[in-house]
């Protein structure tokens, strides 16, 4: 089935066209089934790097529906990025602090660490006056609650020795704060050791430093002297605490990650209570094309059930300090309760998003009487985006929900009544123009005179935009992803009539088994009609026809079929000629 051709304009003044949302469906499940993880978002994938700019020494935090990242930004200032997903390609970016000229901390700003500690945001960073031997640790404290807002310089973080120090951050264990950093024992650049000291508050070291570990293993000494332990990061799990550090020269492809594990019941200030791994946990992989993986941070998935590592790596053994970009992958845990990072993943690997990604919770939205704002969303080009609303409606009657983008109503959606303690779902599509717009839900005008309509916002649980970008999916051919400024996201996947040319979307989750519409944005630059085969979960396929569109012009092709609850795989293959696949949307009109 073909839908109308859509020609994406290069730029538009931010606005919105009014369109009624279609495809409303009420699919119900109880709160207990949600708690059991039966539906936790539509899934999808991403690919490394997290953003196509140098982001060495990435520090990432997840809080209230957003990921925040800071990193070494040319060594001249401190930038913070804000993203709804672990993929930062469409992140909001802001330099939050510039150092004053002529101080001991005016130059060489390295490895800022963003942390949320005891209800406040802090950024810890190393800096000097232009001379490396003068590197020391300093701190910023956010003036308000916004990590992209104003920060106040709070001075140096130091112990009584006041020796060379970089890569510091706060560790919290059993309600006690500690500062962990990389430093010199004396005043010469021979070894960078791992140090720890107690803190009385997030800005004050309150006791002598203790050296936990020194780089004396062969892998840590690669590229030296100097010999390196740096980039310390803190990992917590089930009451245990770990310090992961980077060893070997950061200018070499041998840069790798090592582990210090505090034994159960151990004292963080006793070196003998820390166990060091004999081998690195993450190191270069020539087959995967990943070199110098290191200087990481750890972050939870949006639902809190998974641990993820974010680290920088390069694509060439000769890159040195150039081309260091942030990457992410999920952490596994072995029977001994120790983390396992596995091998660094190639850039072409489609990685399932962290659990709960793309589910924008109402508890993180802003409520203003009859309006519930989910914040700003970004569209690269004008697009109709699929919307999924999680809701309860215990009023006994269907209610109308209006969808607004900025100051214009983008459509409306009906929320059929639900039984007590049931979660239902309503699908539809909304128009977005190129740029950033605030997405909000408001009560409609046909709610009756009983006042129940005004309370329907209390029943909104979450929303999702159920779009799967093709460039993030798995491809049967290498180098199939192309940048395309006309595309919905960052690019497209090229389909050809070569035997292995294919695209696989997995995981694809839906709330309930039933009939769904898969809407695919496709460009056919040829002179005549072309086609491809679409398969659901390996079953019998359907051949979809795509008319000639011209280059960088996309039409929508619709497949109607049954999806199962849980994990689905959508495969596209057998193209009759060159095509560009932009995205796949999922919506539904009815469930059998």
C-alpha cells in the first residue's frame, strides 16, 4: 500500500500544521504486568560512536529522563550535552563555564566529571596555568537544578600534600564520601597512581590521601614511562563498589581498562581491601577496529535495571589523542559478582538501546493545570512522527486528549475508558517541522460536565515516539549507511540488488499481539518502480512496491501485519534496485 509522497524541505520556520491523529487503539494490561517487565518501551538500536565529534574522557549521568555528558572539550572550557537517549547525535550542547585568564586553572582543562551528589550538581575538573606539573583538581557547583545552567567556581579540591592531580571524582560508599583521583607520589612525572581520601562534603577532603594502586603490571606500563593509572570511574552494584581505571599511555592504542574491587565489608581507605585484576577488562580489538578504549564512566539504563559503560576509543592505531569518540555498551556480571565488559564493539554493530529507552515518563514532565509538557523534541526535517500514549482512564467514559507542539494544536486522540488499575495504549501520528518544539498534552473539550476531563492528565503514564531510524539498524552489507540531510535522522541505509543487501530492525516491541501498520520512508532515485521484500519474524514475506521519487525524496510504504508481544524482528531484503531506507514507524488501528 502506498501513502502520499512527502518532499522534505531543507528548512522551515518553526511552526506546526494541524492534523488529527489517527490510529487510536486501547490495549490494556494490569500494573502488575508492567512491573514484571512485559512491556518496557518499543526497543530499537543505536550505533557507536555516540556523537560524531571528538569526546575524549566522557562522563555521563542519567537523571529524570535525560542523559548528560561532559568531556574534554579542547581543554579550554567545560561543555555539557543533554540527550533523551544514550545516543547524543541530536543532543543539546552548551558551554557552561569558561576559566578566567591568568590563574592556576586557566589552561588545559582535562576530563571534567559531572556528578549529582546529595541533591546538587557538581563538575570536577583538572586544570593548570599552562604547565603540566601544576595540574590540580577543581570543582564547580551548579547554582540551580539545571545541569546546563549556571555554575559557581568553588575552588581547589586537595589533600594536605597538594601534589599533581587529575581525573578526580567523588565516590559514595555506606553514606561516606571519598575523593578518588590520579596523582604523582612526588613532583616528577614517573607514575600516575590511584589515590583516595575521605571527604566531609562534596567540596572538602578531610583526611590524608591513601595510594590504592600503582601501575606496575606489564599492560599498565605500555607506552611508558611515565606509567599510567588514570581516568578512575566508580561502579556500584548490590552494595559493592568498584574503581575502574585506565592504564597504559593514553596516546597509544594499548590504553585499556583495569579493575579495583573493594571486598565485601572492606574499608575503602585500606589498600589491602582492594583486589586488582591481573588483566585489563577492556582493551583494543584490531578485528573490530577499536583502539585505545579507555577513560570511561558508568551509567544506568532509564529503568535502572542495566549497567552501561561509556568510554572513548579511536579507529586507528596511530590516532594518538586524535579521533577519540564516546562509545557505549552494556555490562554483564559474572557469578563472582564482578563486571565483564566484553570486547569493544565495531562501529557497524546495531546495539539494543538501554532498557526503558524512549519511554518519556509523565513523572518527569511539567504539569500546569490542564497541560502536561514533556519538554522539547527535535526533528531533523519536517515529519509525521508516531506517538504512543500510556494511560489510565478510570472515568467510565472515553476522553479526548489534545496534542500540542509549541503554541499550536497538532491533533487530538481518544482515550477509551479503562478498568481500575489497568494501563492502556493509544497510537497515532503527529506532525513536526524541522527544528525543536515543545510537546505537550492537554485535556480536550468534550469531557462532560462532571469534571473528569480535567483529571485525565493524572492518568497519563508516559509517551513514546515509536520511530526506528534505519541508519541505526543492522545491515547485511558493510558501509551501507549514508549521510543524508533529507533524512529523518542522521542518514539512510542503502539497499541494492546485491545478494546480502538487507536491513534488520530488532528488537521491536509492541504492548500486545495484534495487527499493526509498519510505515517505511523510502527513496527510489530510479526512473521506474522498484520493490523489496519485508518479513516479520522470519515468516513469509510481502513484496512492497516503491514508485520513482527522485533523489533525496521519500515516499511512505505501508505494510499491515501481525506482531507478537515481546521481541519482533523486521527484515527488509531482496531490493530490485537501488533504494534508500530512512525509517520505520509502528502504529495500530485495532487489535484482534
